[in-house]
C-alpha cells in the first residue's frame, strides 16, 4: 500500500528548503567577506629586526609589534585585516580593500620614532616625552593653513629645551623634529632630500612656556598632517620592519577573477548534477537537492566563523561538491548492488546505507586530516583553502548521512517505487533472482 504521507513529507520539505535557499541566498552571499585576491588590496611579509644592536627579538617584542601594527591598521580603516606572526621573527599583514597601497605600506613600516634635536643632531626630546594620543591635526587661526599640534607630557621640560635652542646663534637656533632618525643621519644631509625624515625645523627665538609643539610649513598639508598625527598616536614600533615580500591585487582584477571563478564553478556543479540525474535517476534527484543545501550550509558555516573567502576557498568549495557527490555515489552504488542481488527496494536502501557508512566516514576523515595539516603548516591563501575544505567535509558528512538519506528514505518508505527498480538506475536484466 502506497503511503501518501511519506511522499507529501518529501515534497513539502524539499519545497520549503528551496524557498529558504532562494529567499536568503542573496543576503547570505552579500554578507560573505571577500579576501585579498577577490576584493583587491595588498599583502606584505615583514622580517622583524631590533632597533639597537644587542637587542633581542623575543615573544614580548613580537607581541608588542603586532599590537602596534594593529593600531596602525585601525588608522587605515581596513575591515577584517589578517595580521599574524609567522616563525620567530616574521609578521604577515593582509589588507583587503586598501585603496592607497603606498600610503598603507608607509604607515605600517614607519617606526614612528619621534625625536627633537638641534642642528648638530643632539637628542633633546623623544617620543616618550609626547603625551599619549597627543598629536592632532589643526589649522592656523590666522592663515587657516594645516598644522600638527603635539602635546608634551612636561611643560617645564619643553620650556628648558626651547630656552636652550633660543640661546644658540642664528641660523642654528632651530628645533629640528625628526621622524625615524637613524644613526648616521645628519641635519645638513637630510634637508637636501626630497622625502626627508625631518618634519619641522622651526626657528626658536625665545623660550616657549607651553606644552604645545607645532609642526607646520610647506610639507604639511591636510592629508599628510592627518596621517602623521595618526601614526604618532598609534605609537612607535619597538622594532624595525624589513619588507621581504609583498604582492598587490587591484580591485578590478579581483572582481574579474571572482566572476570567472563563479562561472566556472556553476558549470562544474551543473555538469555534476547532470551526471547524477542520468546515472542514478531518483537517487540523483535527491543528490542534486542535497547539493544545493550543502552549498547553502557551507556558506552559513563559513560566515558564522567570520572566515574570509578567497579564490582557493572557492576551489575548496567546488572540490567539496565533488566529495559530497562522491558520498552520494557510494551510497547509490551500494543500493544498486543490493537491488541487483534481488532484494526489495526498502531492504536494499537500508543495507546500502549501512554498508556505505564506513567507507564515507573513512574517506572524509582522511581528507579532514590532510586539510588540518594544510591549515597548520600553510600560509596566506593556503589557510583559506584548508578552512573551506574542512568546513566542506563536515557539511558533506552531515548532508549525506542525515539530509540525503532522510529525503531518499521518505520516497522509498512510501512504497511507491517497490516495483520500479529502474528508477534507481538498475536494469531488469541486471537483477539476479534470490
């Protein structure tokens, strides 16, 4: 006797599932965070070197450097940056959506070591004398020209320094403000350079009885003033960063790559779906519905862990489709073997599920281990591939063991197909009578 309730359950569940996917997919994909290779931006790998000879690069120094870089990334306003320590003395920075890569590189790598010196390069004050978050962009009240205002910790100390400078004969009575002064630099040589480390060399004719130091002049425009104050407020790097590798991707290239990859992925998924329908008939129909749900679940899971989608990640998703289909094929072939032996459809369905479970579990487990190794030892986009592959494996197992078998079980248990073994891809000539 045909159980119409089972058939109704199947169609109602499938229709509800398709409506859910259709109505929420646009929101789901819109919320997906795109990686560097899809959104555009740049990646740079730094080797951390000590500022002074004899200093060591230990975990404390690396942690402090990581924090300082994170503060600088906040200045850039980049969402979802990927900043991590690699090895003992390297830091990799990935910034997706960066518009001005040269500015980003300058902000990241500048040590931002502020120092106040005389024209003979004698150190008078340094960044430690600057008040926390004590730099800000301002404008001259008379000329409306942009300037950077620095607030010092000690008004008395700044007074003493300016008094000392004011007593020097002209034109040596200058308070020279350096950014990233290094041993061997001199005032005379640096003033002749186009991109000078000297940001100000104002004359001091009398002591300044204030805690404010002003940086102004032709080199200070609104954009540079804002950038300089932001760098100083983010804090100086406790180390020196040497760039050993960098790559950049334009937003236009990323969009083209995304479009082409998605198109290729759709063709691949369509070809796989057609294969399942032709060779496995009813089991293939269930497999195609399950595949749609599989992709939907993967994206929910992926967004849920705040992962970033990259080109290798999309490749892992498509690879996961193949693995999900493989799990369906294993089950469908087991069912076909049971049907060929002359068993009933219901008995074949139960036996096929039982005997395929171990094979599917082993295949997914070994691939999961491989993906875990890739994530642990891999870098950059390799990690993105590994994360998506691990998510795909877990969702594959869930959809095949539970969802796919539930759908096919409803159809089989309805007894509508008891005498229609061909609907499972088995010819009458292939069936052996018990």
